[in-house]
C-alpha cells in the first residue's frame, strides 16, 4: 500500500509518499518521495490578509504537479491539510474550491486543535508517564500540548509563528496570553517538565548542536546555537550552515518561541523526535485504511539507502 501526505504550511509546502510494508509483528512506513517547496503563503496572508495572485498561480501549478506524482506513484490514499495561512486568508476558500474543481484534489483546512491532534499522533510513542510540554512552531501558529501521567490534559493554539514574527505581525497580547497559559497549566505540582519540540527549525537547531540522535538538548544549548546562527549573515547561513533560504531567515524567530515557552515552563531540556504534521497524517491514513483505533510508531533508519521510515507494531 502507498500513502501520501501534503502539508500546506505558512512557510513551505511538503509532499511525501510512503510505502507501507507489513512484516511479522511490525508495519514499516518507508519514504519513497519527499518534496519541500518554499512557497511562503504566510508572507502574503499575515501582511495583507490575502494570498497574492502570484502565490495562487504557483500554488495551482504545485498542486497539479503533486496530482501527477500521486498518479505516477499509484498512491492508494492521500491527505492534504492546510494550516494557519490558508485558514486566515480572505481568499483561501476560493483557492481550495479552485483546486477541487480544476485539479480534483480536496484540501482540508484544519484549525489549531486538529493540527495538534495529528502531530500528537506521531509523537505519542516517544512519551512516557512524565510531564511533557509539546511545542510545535509553524510559520503562522504555535501549538502547545501538556502531557501528564501518559495522557494529554491540555492543548492550545496561538497565533505566533516564525513567519508572523519575521513580518512583525506577532502581537504582544498573544505573547502575554501564551505565557499565562503555560504558567497556569505547567504547574509545579506536576513535577519536572521536559519539552518536546517539533518543526523544521528546532530540528535544524538540534542538528547544528551536534548532539547524538534521541539525546535531550538543553535550553542553554539552544541559546548557544541561536547566538552562533545570529553571528552569520543570511548568505553564510545558507552556504556555511547548509540551510534552505526560507529556513535561514525564520530560524532565529522560531528559536525565540521555543526558548520563551521552555523558560515559562521551567523546562531545562527538550527532546526533538524528528516528526511532524505529515507523519501524523500518514498514521491517520493508515488507520483509515486498516480500521485500527490506536497505532504507535518509532523512527527507523534504512541503513542501505539512508531514508527514514516509521515502524509501528501490529495489533
């Protein structure tokens, strides 16, 4: 079986095709294709409340290209989810309708809670019974989730993201609301809080920190890596630090969010599991096609080709 997930974010659009391989007591999700296209919808929406004609034209061409890839890979099922930029844009509904009518793809514009649910599906296998604060920073929004005793007990989405900060569209009142929410819900009686970070920016910070996989990264280390990045120009970040151009300008704003939230929660360390929205979408597609209610998975590296996949136990 082949599944595909398309994550239409505020800073970039991600397309992934995975094959599902069942072997003995496990199911392997093996990545066959991955495309990350730097179409920054948030640049338009967070400044003008609309997706520009130029971005709409690019978006339609991109959806047409993805439709062809879905056909060429003979995908059995797929899901397209759009997040904050699309849901906040005045013409987002029109664009979604145009894609459905002219290309035949249905885009689900999801709210912050739905986004958090999908991401949590992907990270839950990494969590024990301790207290965790999951921080997912996107281009337009930040989703926070608190886990206690093995269960998610609180969730909230805030209109603060890396692109929104870059465009000076992050409102002080939202920062205040997020700080209050963290301090009210990550209480001292819950014990030590460990942060869990998802999103491309925290993954890049972890990589630049040169830590071993699955090791915790300290708040202090995040600060050191961020200062190192700040001391590089945008051109140096691209060529010396090997960042995508659309990552180079938003990584410092994103780091600010992770650091602030960790400080408010008094979390000294963060775990970066290298999963995100598209992985949660893949798991939901699998559940939808296999009629299963609960699936857990862990990261697995294909040593022969260096491609990442996910392994889940069969039930």
